[in-house]
């Protein structure tokens, strides 16, 4: 058996097409969803990510604004800019690209963004709301992963989900979102003993470790669903995941490729969060 691909690029494209219509309707009511993306410094990878984000905004009719600040921008200045957009009614989402230069506290910046505009879902208020099942902005990569699984009609309730990785951005929240969907969730990480014994029990295995080909076929139960969050660059310049795809596809029932897997979903869910924020700010119902 060879695993069926979960094509994130196709799922993302379908979602963006639906968003175009949704944004059109909002625009007809005089509501133009607006996202402000702030970048400090000129890290080429970060610049490429943020340009991708504002380009995606344009594709669906969201007003995307890129604010490029120099590397030596003070924390005080950045806080001032965030406060300005917190009070700007045309702005429904504020995203400050991470990582930030060392002289700026990421925690201080994340907490300065109004939780009602925190479309990254990084603010402790949104994390708390997500954990307690209240209306919240969900972090984009975990949100995208759940949407991919649902798009393939893979049932989650009662399934054993094993997450490898415990970052604040992906590992921890993706486990929480699967728990919210009534899965049984286990986390594995760098200090986990007998990791393979645990991952081999997974019906759904989420791999977010940041190490090329960390997971081989000996980690995977036959028929499991494998979600690969890794983005690593090989010596030949090509992108590859945290999962050894050639091995895993022989064992799994479904698998996400890298590229064209989880990656395209992340920006798509950022667009979704911005649209939701625009709706919620006008007391229009909108659900995930
Ligand atoms: N840096 C890498 N990924 C992300 C993300 O999803 N949001 C922000 N703000 N910065 C990032």
C-alpha cells in the first residue's frame, strides 16, 4: 500500500477561492478586512515570508499592508506602532514577524498586540481562550493541520494523536486543537524515553521537530496518518520534511508532502483569521 497524499496546496487553493467570495460580500457591506504585517530587520527568509503573506492578502481581496522597520528599531518605537494599529479601525489583524532582533522582547511585543487583532493566535489571552474552548484566534499552522485532516474526512474523535515537538507555535497548540476535537493526545519531545514505542501507537502522527528525516518507517504504525510540519533545505537546495517521505509513504495511509503540504495552509489560515477578525469586530457571526 502506498499512502494517499494530503495536498495542502490544493486544499489551500480551494479555501482561498471561497474566501474571495466571502471578502467580496464583506466589501459590499463596506467592510474591508485589513492586515498589517510588521517586520524588523532584513533577514532574507523572513522578508520572503512576509511578502508571501501580503501577496496572499491581495489574492483574496484583503487589504494587506507591509511595514518594514530597520534592524535598530527600538522596542519602544515598535510598541508605539503596535498601539497605533491597535486603535486603527481599518486594521483587523496585526502580525509581527518573528524572530525579532535580540534587543526586543518577543513576549512584550506579543502581549502588546490587542488580543482582538492577534491573528497569529500567539497572545496568552488567545492561547487561554483556545484551551478553554472559547472563541479565539487559533495559531495558523495548527489550525491549518486540523483543516487538512478534516478536508480529507479523516475522523479525529477517539483517535490517538501523537505530536513530536512541543514548541509554542506548533507542537503545544496542535495537540490542544486535536484534544478539542476529542482525540487522545500524547506529546513526545527531545527528553522522551522510548519514543518509537509511543509513536507506533499513533493513529495520527504530527511531526514538528525541525530535524530532516527524523521520522522513518520504524516510527509509524501501518495505516497511520502522517503530518509533516518540517521545512528543511537539502544540500541540493530542495526542501524536505522532518519525515523520510519515501519510507513513510510505504507504511502510512495518508501523508502530507513537503513542499505543498502543511506550508500553504499556514498563510491560508492567517487570511481566514483576518476575515474572522473583520467579521467579529462588526458583530457578524463567523466560525472556524
Ligand atoms: N515566524 C515564523 N513563523 C511565524 C508565524 O507564523 N508568525 C509570525 N509572526 N512569525 C513567524
